[in-house]
C-alpha cells in the first residue's frame, strides 16, 4: 500500500512539555486505521498537526503522491488539499433538513450568515442522494436535523464532510455516546467509507476498535508505542503496562 500521509519525525512542545516526541507514522490510500492510547498520549495534538491547527516544532507531514509538506499550511488549505476532520460534537444546522444540510455542505458557503441565503442547486441533487445513501440517511432527507438521534447527527456530519471529497478523513471518537445499534451502524459506515478514502479513527473504546478490524497504532507520550492488529498490540507488554498504569 502506498502512503497517502507520511508523518515523519514530528515533535511539538507546549511550555517545555513534549506532547509529540519524534513521531513517525504513515497512512495508506483507502486504509482504515485506529489510533488509541491513554489520555494525554498525543492523539488530539497529532490530528491538530495534520490538519494545520498546530504547527510542529520539527518534522514533516508529507501528503499525496507529490509528497507535499503540509507543515506551515493553513487549515483551510489543508482541508482543500483533501483532509477532512470530524470532531466529537456534531455541528449540523439543526433548523435545516438533512437534505438542506447536505446541499449546504456541497456549496461549502463561507461566513456566519451563509446558511441564510445559500440553499440548494438542482445540479447537486444526485450527489445529495448518493451521500445520503452512503451514510444511511436516505430515508431521513426531509427531516429536520435537530430531530435526528445523536448517532444520526454524527452520520450527517460525516456526510457533510464527504461533500468536500476528502481523501483522508480523521474521525474523533465516533462511537462516543451512541447506542449499541448506532455503534454497529457506525462500524459498518467507517468500514464502507474506507473503501474509497483513508479513514483514521481516534478511539478509546477497545470493543469498538475490535469491530473495526483494522490496523491499530498505539500512541504513548507523543510517540508510537506499538502498531499492528489489535491482538498484536494488546499482547505487547509495554502496551499492557501503559494501560494498566504500571
Ligand atoms: P490525547 O488526545 O491523547 O488525550 P493530547 O494530544 O490532547 O492527548 O495531549 C497531549 C499532551 O499535550 C497532554 O499532556 C496535554 O495536556 C498537552 N497539551 C495538548 N495541547 C496543549 C496546549 N495547547 N497547551 C499545553 N499543553 C497541551
């Protein structure tokens, strides 16, 4: 598998504390990857660096077949380059329907009042339908987003990210707060999404990670502690020590 994202030797300190410590990690095209690790391991900071929110003190973040270094690029440009990030809290437009939310995402309006005057373009209807099917919300298109369940809102937000056609999606704790049925839907959705783009999932819930059935990277103290199948990494004595806090 050729690497789509290759993070090489990145470090970043906050007030002298090394949150990321010479971290190297590669994600392949259409790979599904889980990143786990105890609190403070550097998972959020890693995503902040990849998306341009935090600039590393050193190291490179190489992107795509031309190995473009994303370090120093602003967040909007990195998003346009094809990296989408799903935060934990859904931020859909609650007073708009699912369909309107997807139309809005396709128009990608800018500015706080964009929602007021940019609704839909007829030529986007087919893409809206395709995205709604991909996220499993085709039946919910006429409903107000505010009436959706927590899980459905999360899927809608993923759909809104898909409108930007990312080649890499970073997803922060997708299963948090979900019912068992929603978690199952989310597992299937993430696996399906990774058939067409790379998906990196940061997750605490081991049972959820097990169901994703993908390569796992364990972060600890800002570096990679172990990588491989979940069974492989969880049988690593260092990983066991870290999780049991010894
Ligand atoms: P995780 O997401 O794995 O829980 P984080 O990336 O949030 O870990 O944090 C890694 C470490 O860096 C933590 O010790 C955290 O307190 C510290 N940290 C993260 N961001 C900042 C910041 N902006 N200022 C100071 N310390 C930070």
